[in-house]
C-alpha cells in the first residue's frame, strides 16, 4: 500500500510503503498493541472520566513531536487550550519548547457553525495548514452531544479517518464511554484501533487498566493490562499470562547442560537433593517463621556467583540494610556485601508490600533478567505476589499467574527458589495439596520447628523432586555464628533424635518419613 507525504505546496505526494507501524512512546504499550500504532489509522480511546484518555493521547502526540513529526491537538468544548496546557505541564513528557511549533493546539470551537458538529473537511484543512502527521481530537463526546444521532457521528468519524488516512495522518479520538457499551458499536466500527481504559474501585483501592479491543491487521495482547498514571504519564504493564507466547524458549540447551545441578553450597543439603536442584526448575521452600528460610535463600543466591551464575533476589520483606545486618553475623556477610556491589553478580529488587501490582513486578523482573544475565532467582516471599494477584484480579487468577511466571523463568534457563510461610510455628500436620505453587513447582522443600524432649529442633526435608532421586529422610540443621546454616549428618544428630523427630513429623510412632499429602494428579508418580 502507498501512503502520501507533503511536498512544498502541501499537496499529498504518494510514497511506496507497506503498512507502517509507529512507536507510541508509551512504555510497554507498543508491546500490548502487537507492535505499535498503525500509520494513518483511526484510533479511538474510550474510558470513564479520569481514566487517563487525554494524558495517553497527549503523551503519544508529544512522543511523535520529539521524533520530528508534527502533531495537532484539538481540544473539546469543555476544556479550553489553556486548561489542557496547565494539565499537561505536570508530566515529564511535556516539552514547552515544542508547543506552537511541532505541537499545535487548537480549540474545536472554531470549527463549529450554528452549534452543529464540525465538518470533516474543516479539520482536514487544519491538518493541511499545520502539516500534521498526527491529530488528536480530545473529547469527542462533546461533539456527539451536538448531534446525538449515531449515524451523523459515525459519518464524521468515517470521513475524518478516511480523509486523513489518505494524507498519511494518524488520528486519535478520545471519548468518555464504557469501552464495552454495545450502543457504541455502530460508531466504533469506523475505528482501526480501539483502546479501552478502565478506572475501578475495589474496596478502598483504585485500579487502572487498559484493554486493546481491536487492531486491524495486528495481533494485540488480549485481556486487561495494568496501567499506571504518574508524573511520567501513562505506563502499561502487560498481563503476564498474555506474554507467554513471546517467551524465548531454551529447549536448544544441551542435555548435559540440563543435567548440571544448581547447588546451595551446603554439602549435606545438596546431597539430600540428590546433588542439588535440577536446572530450569522451580522450588518452593516452605516453612514456619524463624526456621532460616531467608538465610537458606541467601546461601542459594550467593553460591552460584563464583560459577558465573548471576542472581536476582526479589524481596517484599527485608530492605538492603536489613539483609546486610542479618548476614553480618555469619560468614555470608562479607560475601553478600561484595555481591551487592556494582558488578558483584547479585541484584536486589525490593517492593514495599503495600498495594503491589503483580504485572508491574513481572515487567520489572523481565527487564532485570534481560539486562543482567540472571540464572538464579529468589522470591521472598511468593505469598506477597499471590496476595497482590488476589487483590487486583481475584483468587481465580493465582494459578494462571504463577504458571506463567514459572514458564517465563524456565524459558530463560533460570532456576527459581520461592519462599513461603507455613501457618504454624510448630506443626506436625503439613498439607500442601491445595497450594497452587506446590502443585506447579517441580520441587518442594520443607523446613520446620519440631519439639523432641522439650527442645525445638530445626528440620529440613525434601517433599518432592520431579526429575531427580533424592533422600526422603528428615535431616536436622542448625544455624550458628559465624558458620551460618549447616545441615547435620545423621551421626551428628543422633539416631534417637532423628527417630523422635520423624515420629513428631509423622504424627504417630513407627512412620519413618515426613508427612506429605500430594495432589491427586501426582499421587503414585515418581
């Protein structure tokens, strides 16, 4: 298909090009759109008041202007140009030096005659005058109110889109409406691209999201995607599950590579695991408070760095200072400090566990993985991510989100250790059959406090390893300074102690393996 460009006398001249895609300049929006904004298309942004329509359209316009294009913003009847400028000045994408040059702002009022909607040719004339490559008509609902007959407004949209498309100009229309209101469907058929914005309240928490309802000739990411409106403008965080088809598979890795074990650097624990964790798998490390999960996780992350396996420690709990303070009592302290230094191999990413956006976490994680050649990931704790999914999307999404997360990590040759608290500090009844991650993860390790002879013992056991033989027995471990975590040999614990611990774990005398209720789909499997 050919698209025209302007020559010196503003007459369209045709240049050969296939369907061209332009960047929106909005972080992650191009990914969700399936590539970007089709050049010469008619895009319609629908949403409730305050959902971010004007900001999104203006951000796209200023991004185009910064690339050397010309943009024309036509403001609605209810918002004068001065008010729009005042609104946009609070965003970092706003560039005042572009206004009046690359960015022209007119009021739609000048195109009205006798309170009738503007004619498409009047707007096209303004486009020719300004030589605009992109036009934003902000507040179409005000024009529609002048002529409520949808046939008239549909004709205006059609004429405007068709005429400007012939000039190679991209048109963005914003309007206040429910994106899925069926009464708007006849008008919306004129659009090449439909973007729905949502601004909802769940309890006391507000959520913004974006949905691509239609893109002609493209394959967008379906469903609602998280959207944040900040001083930088709009930022989109794709729904993790929708990203699954874009995963870069690592199936070409050699069999020998996949046979390599990912170790903790603790001889007895690695032996318990049959040599270490199998590569490209996910492990749930579950246990009660104070059992040493975070120290084990630090040990796991740090032990790979001398082998060239960079690690990401994603935490919703301790800050950097708190982790360093915790490690300073042990030999890990100096190692952790060195690893956190620039180029040290360990990336620490902390999220305050307040109103966490799970897709924002996933997007940030993907960027870190790509930029730092990460091979090991620790999440402390996965319960915070599960809670974030429930708060934002409901509990029915948890399994799909976790499955997509594990697939994303596996496809990048990453081994995951995810921490999670068990509900009881001292327990003899452990059942993970209803836990989503314990079912999805290839491996499950349990750490417990068990009482024998009026004394608490820390105990570790491997409940599940899908692709490896492992030791099924309980093992005692201790945490001492400066050594840190040490898993004891059976001789160091003493057979009588181990027998007592096993009886406590099994809940009755003579049963010599830790209790684990596997999900029905895995019962009987190796």
